[in-house]
């Protein structure tokens, strides 16, 4: 059914009734592509047939316009052939001799010397034929796409349409609005005497809603209907093409398909537009291509310049394309739908496209348009450009980077490199700028481009200025050659003490990067600690370069654990107060101050700075800076004992960055993995070690690997193997110089294993060594943990006393989880001694553990009562019981309605708590 065409159908119905009364007339249907002109003709044919009229119809075609009388034959031949034989003979006898061959087959007699074949006789005969046909019953003549009819047919039809008075004939013809052929004199003459022109409009919102309902057999919903109406502009052809595409793609109407409507590019419609555009005159195609390549809503003068057209021609072509429904009728026209642009782009050859982009870039540049508007065209051109193109691309890159569109900025600069000489200083500058942009999105590419720039630069200060663009965190994952280049440039620059001004600042920044690179060598870390002693801290705090060096030295000193944690924390807080949390500072050595503060048990004061850094990194859309800030935030949360929250932050960061995550965070990532080794399922730690698996040269990573193996062996009950792994972890950390006991509590783990093996003296010896190292460093969490472990290893009052000492120390710590462990341990020890104070400590420990998200430390069903040893939660016990009964992990997951991963996590906790090696021991352990 036709929608929103009541007015047009009523008008045609009136004309049809008038024709039946002998008052013939002509109506013209016009409008843009796809508005439903042909559908309206079909409706007229159905109505006329139903009313008892004879319908004569024809469709003109570009491909058949060279066939003389082709449209006239389509109109009259079927009508005459359908007459009974006697009637047909009588009718043919009443018309001119030259008409008989035309309507019965063959060619009419023609005067070859005249462009009008036997004009008067032929035209009179056709009118007589139409009069005879309409004398039997009303006649409706329908001609679609009249503008493409052959000239002979146009002369005949023009004669007939202008002489319908007194005939029972209604003629309805379709003429395409805006088509150049519609302006031919013969076409204009044929429709000049029309009773009226019908211009169907776009479908209303209600009509679109109804069409969607008919199409899918169900309502589309408000948002879906609105999007269909907005995207199609109410054009029936476009709307049906969209709905067809959605159906083929399996979409159903509703909110979920709204984006699909917006993204729809119907291929059949594009092909139809291609055919339409190919038939356009050359100036029209040139105008359409210029409009397409200049982008959205360009200035008409600009379009004319690119198309090579004068303003008058531009206005005429714009009006024509608007009438055809291909562009909007406005001072700055746009395509009515992206599929129109797609068709034009497909029609344009690659060579022509490059020419248009080059010309458009030059026009926009001369017109003073923004750099990015010009650069968008330069990106599409591969041929060498003039020198101004490089300046434009650099300016565009700067604008994009300021908006946070770093990938786009990098594209601009890579394109600029095509126009720079291979060994020029300009190329080196471009490479440095590119590296500065890429460090936000591709750290490895940033390193490569800086190294290339350094090879092109001549002086040491120039090379140093290029190298300091690299974020220290990216150097940890860089090849060894990078370290050598940094050292060579630093040597060429000279000793820091002898330099002044900019050169001194460069030297300090280079040293900061070298200190960062050397954080896995014991001798270099010790040298960094000595360097920290010898510096005038107040002088360093005055300049950004001095603060960068201080940050690197604080990080190194914190790893050694041989400095005062209070001193490290004090300097670290001063640094954060002096530096704003902008992304540029997250690409410096400043973020590693957070790791030092975490090891010093003093990261809480950095929380406002970290929150601001996260906000700024998101605002500037800098994924690398965001990853650095998120890792620091996760480290600070780990330091506060909020392990589950820290795990969530870290997992989200890794997921966002993927395989590039470790390249962005390196040493901070290693420290985070070490902190995550305290989580019960080890999943985060293992995920991080998997990302940096190729860094086998890093002793700290080897130490972490041994530690994780030791934890797994301990859970399985393979105690000798676990002990060897923990001891080897300690040796690796000693070799790396990472002697701070808060880096990895390997002595604590080894002491627990030795105690389980029955070597109480050896276990206490390790615990004493841990306490000595913790007291040297001075962070409350380390001292408190070491005291708690000694309390767990000693029996009776001695254990209670040491645990109480641990509690006193841990009250000064930011790590609430370690405080929870101490309270829970004291509750258990006092419970064995039947002390009335036991429940209070148990409840306090349970509350702190739950506050930290460490539900695995307590059983929620105990209400804070002390329990002998470790207990299973209800979920862990249920999983263990089903597994002990022989069910697989998947079967357990399906029965409990949880994921397989959750089942694995619960089983790991059960094995750890009950010191089991696997499923074989589950049944007897649960019975016990």
C-alpha cells in the first residue's frame, strides 16, 4: 500500500473521472530519486483498471533512446493488438496509412529529408487512434521516465498531450526532477500543457513507523523508528533499502539495531546511484566529485574552484542535484546519505582521487583553512608535495595531540616524513616529534624513531634532547642498544657537575634514565644510593630535571632497602607536591616515586595526586600515561592491603593495553606482579609474568618466577621443592640488588615451609633475618609482618607477645590487611590459651579482612569467633565436597551456577588452606 500519497491519488482520481466524462488532461509526476514516482504510477494503473479504463503504459530508457518511435510503440502496439480482430481492422482503417505500420509492426513511412517524419499525417493519425480507443472506454496513458524517450516519440506525445481536450484520456507521465534530459525542449513541450505537477514528499514519521511495522511484522520501537526516519529522510527507496539490508544481516527492529541503521550502506542502492551518476554530464560529475572530496558542508566557492566551474554553473548544478535528492538544498550542501558519497568514490579512479586530494589541499592551504583540514587531504596523497605540506602536517599533528588524538597525530607526522630528505635535520626533528606522540600509543615505535633521529643529529645536546623525549618506563623493555646509545650520548655531553643551563638539565635527565635502566644490577643500585647521599636535594627539587633524577634515585634506594624509609617517603612526597599530575609528567621518571612510597608504607598521601593523574590521562586520552597511573594506583592499593580492589584496577589496565602493557610500565609492572603474588589465586601475577616472558635477563623477574613456583609447590604439599624455590628467589633478588624485604616476602614463605618440615630453628633463623632487614628499612608493615611471623612460629606466651608487638607496630602502617592478619593470628593464639580477649581480636581481624576484600582469610559464618587453624568458607566447602565426590570442574560450575574459573579459584584456596596436593586428598581431608 502507498503511504502518505492520499493527496496525489485524490488529484489523479479527479482527473480520471473528468476523463471518463470526456474531459482529458495531462498530469506530471516529478520529484527526487526514490520518492515513489513509479509506485504512484502503478497505483494509478490499478485504480484505472478497477474503474474500467484501458491502461496504455510505457517506460523510456536511456539505452533505448536511439530507437525511433520506441515509446510510442510501447503505448499503442499492445492496445491495438489486444483488440478483437474485427475491431482492430476497423480501427486501423480509420487512422492514417502511415500509422498502421507503427502500431502493427514495421516502420512508418518517413520523409528522410525532414527531422519530422510525415508530421501532419502521422500525428493526426495517432490522435485519431487515441480518439477511437477512448471512444470504447476511458483511456489512461502512463509514461515513466519521459525525459529519456526518443525524439520521434517525444514529438508525437507532445502533439497528443497538448490536444487531449474532448477526449476521454488521462495521461500521467513521470519526469525526473533535476535531470539534465528533463530540460530538453521536446520534453518541456510535451509537458507544457499539463493540468498540474504532482511532487510527492518524504514519508512522515507515522508513515515510516507503519512501513517498519509492515516490513518486520512487529513495531520497531520509538528509537528505531526515529533513526530510520532521520537516516532515510523519509525517502521510500532509501528506507526500503535500509530495511532490506537490516533483514539480510539478521537484525530485528528495536534499540539494539539503532546503530546498525545508522551504519547501513545498501549496496543495491549504491549501484543504482552509480548508474545515475555515470549518466550525468561531465560538469555535474566534476561538481559531485569536488563536493565528495572536500568533505562535509564545504563552501560553494571552494567546490567550484576544485571542479573548475564558475559560480553560476555551480549554483545551477547544486540546484539540479538537490532536486534529484542527492544533496541538500543549502548554501553549504551535503550529501543526503553517506551511500551517495560511497557511489561517487567508487566512480572516481585512484589517479583522479589523488589529483583531487592534492588540489583540495592546495586550495584549503591558500584559503587559510585550519591545518587539520588541509592535512586530511595530504594523508590521502602518496606523491611528494611542496615544502609547505610538511609545516601543515606538523601543525595538524600538534592540534590532534592536544586533543588527545595521538594515533591521528602520528599519522600526520608519518606522512610528513615522506616529504623530508632521508638524511636531513628536518627529518630528525620530525622523528623526535613523532616519538613524543607515539609514546602515548606505541612505546616500541617511539624508541625506534628516537634512535633513528639520534643517528641523524650531529651535536651531543641535540641527541640528548631527542633521548629525553623517551619515557623512562619505556626503556625497561627496550633493546640493549638503547642503553648503549643513552650512555654514549651522556658521555659525549660531559659530566653533570661541569655543565650549566640547558646542557646540565639534559645531563640530569639522561642520568635519570640510566638509573632507571640500571635498576636490575646490584652494583648500580648501590651506586644510585650513594649518589642520592651526595646530592643537594633542595637544589635538585628546584628544576624538573633535578626532580626526575631524584625520582629515579629514590626508586633505586627503595629497592635496596638499605635507606631509611622515612627519608625516602619525605623526599617522595616533596616531589609529588612540586609536580602536577599531567600526562607529560607520567612520561617522565616521576611515577616511579609511587613504587618507592609503597615500599616505604607511605603511599596513602599520594592518593590525591594519583586520582588527578588518572583523570588527566583519561581527559587527554593518553593510554600509556593511563596505564602508568593505573599501575601506580594498583601498587598503592596493594600497599594499603586492598588486594582485590588493586587486582580489579590492574586487570582493567592490562585488558585495555593488551600485549603493549608491559612495554609501558616495565619495572612498576614487575613490582605489581610481586605484590599480586599475595593474592590467593596468583592469576594476576601469572598474567603479568606472561606479558614479560621474554625478559629472561631480568634477575627480579627470575626471582618472581621462582617465588610463584614455590607458592604452587607449597599448595600441592611439595614442601622441599617449595623451600628450594623460595631460597633461589632470595638469591636472585640478592643478585639484582632488590634487598628490600617488602619487594617479595621470600624469607616469610621459606620460614613457614621450614616450620612445616619440622625445622623450627631454621625457620626462626629466617624469620630473624627478615626482621633485621625490615628494621633496617623501617617501614611499619615490614617490621610488623616479621614480628607476626615470629609469633606464629613460637608457642605459648612468646608467640602471643610477639604478635602483640606486631599489632603495635602495624597500627602505624597503612596496610590494613597485614593488621587483619595479626589480629586473626592473635585471636587464634589467645583462643588456644582460653583467653577471654580472643573473640575481640578475631572479630577485629575479620572486620579488617572483609574491609580489604580478603574474604579468603575468614569464614563469614563464624561471626568472628576464633577458629583453630584455617577454615573453609561455605562456597569453598561446597565446591570441595562436589569435587571430592568425583565431579569435574565444569560439572561443579554448572550445578552451582558459577563459572569454571570461580570453581578453580575456590579449589586453589582449599588446597592452600588444607595443605593438599590435589583432588586425591580432598575426601579424607574433608572427613577429618
